[in-house]
């Protein structure tokens, strides 16, 4: 029925600031930037995955009423919308070091997990982004992993 996911939406509070972060720091490229009059259609994609885009969407009309948009903006700034994206890398530590050098602030340092090595950051608006170097083979979660994850809460 469906062949792939082509566009994923992430709410941002300022599209120009989002461009600075997603393109200038994370290395995405702009694939579409169209002023539609009632909204700005702003798509970015990774150069290595140009067929899958993120719509950097400002909450508001026409998709949301002003009241709902205000609620969404509040949830974004609180980081309450869950993970916006999980980005894959071949070397989590190297990616972390390169992004730190560009001024990206992380909420979690690279950490060995059963599924690989990952770290976390928030974009300038509060959206959670994870960067993962996936483990090869089957994943085995231990009681120690579960205890560590519960302790992190």
C-alpha cells in the first residue's frame, strides 16, 4: 500500500533559526523553501538520504488554530512532544565531537547501550534528537540495562 515515508514534520518556533541549526550545525540541506502566503513550506534532508525530508513547521494556521498553536508551542519548549528524530551515524563519538565543536549542546553524552552507542540533544526549541550508532546483530537487554534506564528517570 505505501512504499516509504517521505516527509516527517517537526515543530519549530522560528524557521530561520531552525535552518541555522538543522543546516548550519547538523548538516542537513534545504530541499524546498516555498512561501505559500499562508505558510512557509520548509523541507530539509540529509545529503545521504535526500528522499526523506523533515518539514520544519511553525505551529499555526492553517493546520492549527491560534489557541492550539499556542499549546503546541508551549509543549515544544518543554520538550514534551517526544523524540523528533533519531539520526544514524557510523561513529557516534566522532559525530558528537564534531557537533560539540560547532556549539551544539547535548543532553546526553555518547553511551554504550544494548542497541548501540547513542547520545542526545535538543534543538533550539526543545525538540529531542537522538544520534545512534546501531549495534550489529541481535540486541540483548540485560537486567542491568533496565535498572540503569529506570535510575536515569
